[in-house]
């Protein structure tokens, strides 16, 4: 067994092979995604790997994010692994444990906690992951079958169909290839949403500007009367899955226009028309908490899955203080 702490140590051909054959494969564990993270000025990208008998069996890709000034950054350091780890179907439990322990060891002083946001089923690896010092937290998601446009339409709720139809009838349009100026408009809309309702930090515009220029991204914006009023930002894993990373809309502002619904539907439709098997909504909240976004996502005909998240707390005191700070912020 061999562990890798640096991207340069990981065999790229074996990495591609692992992505093509693993049941846990997702875009966020690709070399493309690592390179994207690594090109951003405000996060620190990381990658870990493990091989058995000289064959790559596991990869973890993620980023360390901090918010605000120096003091706030100290209290907000976290390591995020979107999609969860990439693991071979035949990886040994020992290799899983060593990979995760090495990840936790290296990141111990860099991040207050490490969070794996799973987009696939990790039940076969759960014992090894728990023994590595991670704990499981239940979390919902929706996966939408996009194997054909017929399947998408048949699974779509009646109210969603009506909202889409009336939005298009009354003048809303989907912008499939927006300009960077339109992306800027969208970012301003998204920023307002995060400040007033979501109340969690949003990536700087640098993130969206860089993503806009990547071949694996798809921006689908909603325009009405010459103004951007919503949209979805997706990343795509070839022949497999489209992931909805961000979506928003000025709902309730214009009569018979439902930008959030039209935005998400445009992403689902894009996946179906371009040969992707699934549309991943990237999260739908915790089972024991009311969550309006989950109610919204439910009506697109997806399958509710509960693959959860794995959390490793490196500093319990700072983690508790951070959670308290988030609760206070959301109450303000």
C-alpha cells in the first residue's frame, strides 16, 4: 500500500481509469476539478491518493476555504470534499482507513473540520470510514433520471410544467450561451440572495468568471425584458452526470414568470438532450429539518436519496464556536 499527499505523485492514467470504473465516481474527484480549484486565489486545493499493488484505488480531492479578514479566516477554516472520496469497488478496508487517516493528519492544522459531501452510495465503505475518525451525518439529495427527454417530462410535476409553460409564454427566455456581462448580472442576483436569505458566504466573482471559461461548465440564465432574473450554474461529467452547483431566481416579482423553476428545468433538459444519465441537485437538507429548497426540488420528479455526509472535526472548540456563529448570523 502506498499513500500520496501530492498531485504530482498520482498516476494520471490510473486516475482516469478509476473515474471510469468506480461506483463512487463524480466530477469533483477528477483532475479537471483539482486544476480548477488550484487556479483559484481564495482557496487551497488538496489531493490525496492510495494504491494497492501499484494500482490506484482511492483519491480525495477538495479545497480549504476561509472567509473574511484574518480573525474570521482563523475561525472559518474548513476542508470541503464535494462528492465524497473516489474509491475503487475492490479497495480494501485497510486502504480506505489509511487514505482517510492521512487526509485528516495532513489537514489537521489547516482546517477546523473536514466534510465529505457524498453524491453516491458509500454504505459498503461506512465501517472503514467511521474507524478512520469520521462521523456520519444524514443529508438528503435528489437524483433526476435524464436518460431521455421523455423520461424527464413524464416525471415532472404538473405544477412545474405549468410554471415552465407560462414563463416561456409570457416572455421569459433561457440564455444558453450568456455573455460575461450577463454572468455578472447573475452573480449580483445570487449575492443578494446569499446575503439576505441563505446567509452563508458565497464564492467571490473570481470563481464564476473562471468557471465560465471552463469546458466542463454550463451557465443557463433566465432573461426577461432584457434583464437577467435567474439561472443555474452546472458542471458536467462526460456521458454521466450534470451537477447543479448554484441556482436562483427572482421568484414572485413578475406575474406568471417563475425563473427558479425555469432555470433548474433548463439544466435538467440540457442533461437529457446531451446524453447525460443523471442530473444531481447537490443537496436537499437534513431529514430532521424543514427545508423549503427541498420542497422546491422535490417537484422535478427526482429520486430522494440519503447518502449523507462524513465529518472529521480537527478542533472541537473552534468547531463549536463556528457553529454558534453561523446560527447567530442566520438569525440576524
